[in-house]
């Protein structure tokens, strides 16, 4: 950027008008209308009554609680599993480890709901473990832990990628000196590798938290009955009940939650060493 | 202690088809400073890493204090180690860096609190205990790295090019400090890897010159300099002149022999590394040659004559290139005498004790 | 020589653990999908009565149409998103830092918020005048453009930041006017990043479900919506078959774009 500035090329705001107008029409205008919709009262006027009724309702609070619980649990597990896997891939060279880390990149383009579908075949009533396990009642898959399992399977690579990048910049001489000072491999991991990779782990974790809060496809396709998340609630209100104002209230809260997480995440990214 | 502190027996290291170390033997006794000297790729770092446990020998054994540690992991060897870029832990303060090894050994809080200041003081870094590594200069970081390695009270300290990231004046200063440090810990053995012969000469009790994964020469700095065992050692130290020479027939025994160099006959010293007869190399240092005055009397009768090619004044000395027949000789004359001019004839004399004969290989 | 000195024994053990974990977490789900797509019945541990019927079904009738809709939507949305994202990144490039932060924020909002909310917002906004789009194919495409423009913008911005600085200056000093520098120098140098953005955007569009399901018209069912509809009706093997074909199409497109990418 400093190079661009030193070139003396001037910024011409004129050219920014077109993309910003397009974004305004396609994104800002709809979001604004949705926000306005949230304050439409049942009689067609505007006011806080509908908003407060939804916010205070048990349905919303339950969904908020489920969303946060699922997201926090899945994120914690993703961070743990992601750290373990990234360490294994980076520090324990085995055949295909390089190809594997490239495969993980491709995995990120895989739609999330397919994980839900494939877990149905693994753990569902008709699946491999379903056949082995208890035949009584429905599988754990259609509740809290099923969603968490699917999200962990899908979002772990989002934690691994920044970690693998951080490990690549690690000075291996530090690890060697640490072990020459008498620290065991696991001690070196805990006392040298983990502190060095912590910023990347936290950045990956907060991205993971954001994405799990926003996750929709997995829960929809899995047909989960026991838990409802905010995106599911939005879908239910808008598509099944045609309650646009109610859906807009939930969506507005969800957007506020996600945006605050997202800008926190970007601030964290800015502090990462390049 | 009769056992050597470090004993390397027949160690080879292969990386795939590349042989990095070829059947090396090395003993370092307690209190000795052994310098592994060589160009990059000579195997000196591989040898150090085999001692430290980061490289596993394909063949051979490594003993520390008489104990076979060939397969022991690095953390079980109890060696101190200092590397080129210091490798201080960036997220720990100086004091925590120094305490690292003690904590890994589960030492008591009290012992750590006593030991860390002691070693920080030894390297003159007491005032910086609460700093982070990034707040220190290169020389300061190196002092902390040394204190960290010493804090575990190792019997052996391994130093891998510890000064190469520092600028020249600081390097000389740190070299002095390392000598002082060893005087304070006289029982500790040091293995010091470097490519710099000045460091090797000023620090080493013994220099191990390495080349292509083997030990090319080994001995005290003085003996390697004065009586190099082979051509490589002679060239590595101080740019010796190596002149093709033929041993005069009939001079089969005795310490001083007559040799023919460029159709002139001079006397030189025979060592254990010299051939018995026939062709040899006359090895003589540029500063062991003097301009011979006038006629040939007394000790000045051992002389070579030629024509001056070029003269370069270097301050304390002047480097004269002298052509004798086909060979050319480097001569360092004192800087305060009148310089010969290119094209002038010049006679050089030298003490036959300072010229040794090497095998011509 | 990688820093952690595990003993040879534990290294083997850890490598085995790594392999199993990776296969279990990432490999197994894909394998299940593949198995299910050829399963006739699945009552025991493994499916029985293996058949190609589901896969054949996925390439015919409504399923085939849905795949076509997804491919068309993905291609169109990727093209528009690329123009919009690259344009935005280039136009904001030399802006003051404060302006850039705001442009960033606006462009990146769709990454941050749930796709269902975006779907709802678009639904609320474009089901009423003055812009009545609900029920049209372009509405689905517009939705996908909104969702993936952020990634195009991010990639273009990253590419611009990594652009070797002297080429553009050199072109300018040789007398090229700004538009010529842009077309002949900047854009070609940016091409690898734009192709990467295209690959990612296309893949995301192909798999998009959250916003599409809020507003798709009945005559423009996309493949992910079709998968949901099939599994919701209990036709899970057909759903798996459509998923497999969807994945195959996505990866074929990714490979194609990857091959076009000039190597650094």
C-alpha cells in the first residue's frame, strides 16, 4: 500500500460510486427494510410491541440459548481437535501429510449440509452405528450432540488452516533448544508451541464460533427436533408461518450477534503477525 | 574422571543417499574446548546434532560421561545448547527463558529463584531479567541464550555458530566473554561449531577440521598452524604457500632435508606427514619469509629468488606476490620498510624450521 | 528434523493416530455419502442390494434440472460477483485508510451474517414495489451474487496488496494512461487471484442452501434445495446420489479453473 502511495497515483472516489450503489440496493436497502419490518405491529402500524413480544418469548430465548450452547461446544471441540490434528500433520511426518493439508483446503468448499446427510448414514437410525447401537428410540443424532458432531466434523479445518500456517513460521531451533534443556516433546508442545500458536488458534476459534452461530444447512437437513437455533427459528417463522415481522426480529438479533463477533474476529486478525 | 566427557565412536549419518558424516571418532575430555571447524556442508553441524540427539546416527555410538546415549532423546541428555539465532522463547521474559530448563526438570521454586539470578549475573544481564527477548540487542540475546543453557549446569555446552549473527566488534567482545566464562566453569566441556578460523584459534584447546563428512585434521591450534598434517589443513589456516618441491636424493633421513623448488635448492623440515622421498609440497606461511639482505651469510643462506609481480600495502604488512619460474609466492613483508617495485628481483630467506614438507595429494 | 523429538516408536504410534483421526473425521463422511448413493437398502451395518439406480435418477428428470439450475446460477452469480468485487477492491485501493475500513465493512457484511437472514432481508425487500423480483430466476442469482461478492472482494484485495509495485509505475512512466495500465497490467497480474475467487465463489454458490431456500421460485429449484426436498420426503439414497453428482460437478469446475490459473 505504501508502494501504491509512493507512486503518486491519486484515489478517484468517482469509481467507487458504482459498486457502492449496487451494494446499497442489493444489501443495505434489504437489511434496512428487514430492520423496519421488525418493528411492524400486528395491526400494521409501527412500534415496539411485536419486537418485545418476540424477544421476551420462550421460543426466542430457547433458540438463543441453544444456538450459543451448540456454537460454544462445537467451537471448543473444533479448537481441541484442530490443534491435535494440526500438530500431528505438521510435526509427525507421515505418508501423505502434505497432500492431506491440501485436501483440507478443498474441504472448505464442501457444502455443510452434506455432512449432516452423511452423518445420517453413519449414526442415524438406519446407519452403521445405528444398526449396532440401541434400537430403542431415536439416535442421539437428532439432538444437541448430533448437531455438535456434524459441526465439529465440518468446521475443524477452519481452525486447522491458520494453525498450520502458524506452525510453518515457527522457529524450529526454539523447539530443539527447549528439548535440549530437558523438556519432553509434550512439554515442548505445551510450553513453546502452544503459546506461539495461540493467536492463530484464537483467530481460528472465533471464526469457527461465528460460523457455527450462523449454521443452518446442517440443522435443517438433519431434521433435528430437540433443539432450535436462531437461523432455524427465522426459517420457521418466515417460511412455515409467513410471519415476516417475527422472523425479522429474530434475524435482526442474529445479525447483531454475528456482526459483533465478526468485527471482534477481524480485530484479532489485525493483531496477528503477518 | 578417566572417561572422556563426550565420546563419538564410528558415527555415520546418512540422509537418504547423502552421507553427511562418515565414520567419525571424537573424544572431548572434561574442561576441554573442542572447535569443529569447516565450511558449510562439511558435517560439523551434523556431528554436533548427533551429540545433541537431534540426528540419529546410521552407524556408531555416542557416549556422554561413559553412558551410551546413542538412542536417547535430546531431553534426556542434559546438554546445554546455544544456536546461531539464539532461539529465545519470544513469549517469555528473560528470567523465564533462563528458568525454562529448571522448570522442565521440576526443580523447586526456591532453587529456581536462586539459580536464575546467579547465571544472569554471570553473563551480565541481571538488569534485563524482566525484559522480553524482542527488547534486547543481538549481543544481549546471545548472553541470555548462554545463561539459559548454563542454568541447567550441563557438563557439556554445545555452541552452534553462536557469534555469526553478530557484527565484527561485538563478535570479538563476545569471544573474550566466552573465554572468561569457561575460566569460571573450568570443568565444563565445550563443543563449538564455527566456520571462522579466528574464532577457532582464539577459543579452542583443540581444533577438529572437518571436510566432506570426515575429520580432515585435528590438533591444537598451534600444531595445526605450524605443522599442518595435510594440504587441506595448510590451506584452511592462514593462506600458506604450497610450492611443488622434490626431495633431493640421498636425504632420506634426518629432520632437515634439502629440497628443490623451482630449480633452487632450499632446506625444509620433515614431519610425520611428509613423504620419505620424491615429490612433496613445501608449506611456508607468507609472514615467515623475509627479504634477504645482500650476500648470503649466516642464517640467511636458505633463500629463494624471483621477481616481484605486485605489491599491495596493507598497513602493518605489505603483501608481495613474487614469481619464481612458474610458481608464485605470497610474501608478507613489514609495512614500514621500503616497498619493492614490480619487476625488481627479490631474494627471500626463511628459517628451515618454519617450512614443512607435505604429501603432494 | 522437524523440531519435536518424538522417539521412533511414539512417532509411528502418533502417525497412525493422525491417519485414523483424519480418515474418521473427514474421510468417513464422504465415504458414507458414496456408499449411500449406490445403496439399494440399508438395514444392517453396511448397505445391501447395491444399485446405480439412484445415480441414474440424479441425472434425469427434476434432479437433472436442479443440477442445471445450480450450474447456471453458480456461473452467472460468480461472473457478476467477480466484476462487483474486483471493481470495488480496485476503486477503493488508493482510498484513505478510514474510507477503506468502511468499504471493507460494507463488502464483508455477507460473510458475517447468517445466510438465512440475508435471504429474509431480500425476501422482505424485493417482494414489494418498487423492485418486485420475488418469483423470478434473477432473484436467486441476485441472492447468490450478494452472498459471494464478499469473497471476490477479499481475494481481489489480497491480490492487489501483493501486486509487485513497480510494474504499474513502470507502465505509467512509459506513458500509458490509467485505463490502459488497468487493462494491460493490473488486471492480468490480478488474474490468478480472480480465478481463485471465481473457484471459491462458484463452489459456495453450488452448495448454497440457507438463503436460497427462503426465496427460490418453484420453477428454479437448485440442487441443494432438491437434496433437502428428497431427504425430507425420506428419499435419503436419492438425496445422497444428487449430493454426489453435485460434488462431482463442483470439483470438476474447480479443477478446470485451477488448470487455467497461471503458475507463479
